[in-house]
C-alpha cells in the first residue's frame, strides 16, 4: 500500500475510534491555537485494528498538544481545567500540554535539555519512536513526518530528532507489552526532510 493510501487508512481508523472522534469534534471548543490530538491514541488505534482488537483497548491516555507563547503554569492549568470540563464525560485520561512549556520542565524530568520550539508540529516530530510521530487537527490536517509505513508495519525505530535515545528501549518494551507483534529495529530512522 502506498503512502497516500496508508495516510487515508490512518485517518479513517483514527475517526473509527469513538474517543478520538469526539476529541477532534470538540477540540475547537478548547479555545487554543495550533491544537492537535497526538501520539498513542492514534498509533494505538492503528495497532489495535491490525491486531483485531477493540480500537480503544490498551490506550493509556489521549494526548492533546497546543502552542501558546504564554508559558506560565497558570495559563496551561486553565486550559487543562477547560479540557476536564469539555472532555470529562468521555471517561478516559486526557493529557493536555502547551508545547511552548515543554523546554521548561523536560530536562528535570528526562535529564537532557529540550530545545525551544515555535509550534506543536515540532513537538510531534520529537517522539522517541519515529513511526509514532503523528498528529491530527480538528480541521483534518495530518502531521506524520516519518510517514505511515513503519506504523502499519509495526516497526519501532529510534527517532534521531528525539533528545532522549536512552528512553527508546523502555518505550519499545511498553509498546510490545501491549502489541507483542511489533518489531524493534536498531537502526535509527532517516531524518525527515523539512
């Protein structure tokens, strides 16, 4: 299947997951800019479909990225609280993060600095496993800098854009515990073209 067909299949599966569908529908009501549903709730949906499992199974949380140059804790907390009110009836864990704030806490949590960014797409490009770098906006825009082949083939490769290669093995273990058919490749992914 070609990249365009994989992208189309990805979008269709994301919308078949009822939680993703609701999140994307309600996302504009959160009232933030550069807002995306990202990561595990997307690739996990695909891996569940490929495993013939319920689409919401083994998805630990639903991540939302947005970008706001106002990096105070209070501003992000206000968005998180709006999200709790907006999405609370979905009865899933939702993690909302202002990507402009990530460089402020990342080094303390992961032991390495996180270069400043100017948009959510850059945050999506930095997940530790290349084939999991994906996001979708409420307008239907898709960002997957490494494409969809690894995701659909179940290949886990280190993303050279991620500042924490020491986290790669741990991430792969957590994914393989839920989807044992995934394969780890030790060669890093090629850096995507800008």
